[in-house]
C-alpha cells in the first residue's frame, strides 16, 4: 500500500493494523496513536514534534544504560 504524501489530520488510528505500507512524505497532525507498536520499520527522516525519531530512540537507549 502506498500512502506516500498522504495527510492525516484529527484521526483516531487506535486499533489499526498496517503492514508493509509506504508512508514516506506523509503528514500526521492531531492523531491518536494510543497503543501503537512499530516493528521492523524504516523511519529515516521521521520527526516527532520536530525532533528526529532516531535522536529520540538514541536518547532513550542511552538512558537505559545509565
């Protein structure tokens, strides 16, 4: 499935199961992702509130080592 460039706004996506989908370039705003689990995802360039997800994950992993 290709959702590249899609825009999701004010959506409740809790309970969705999405597999092998291209979301590159998509924009999410005011979305409910309660309980979402990501697995085997390619997320280069993905941002959460303007912070790259790679940096968030790296900071989390470092905090677990301390």
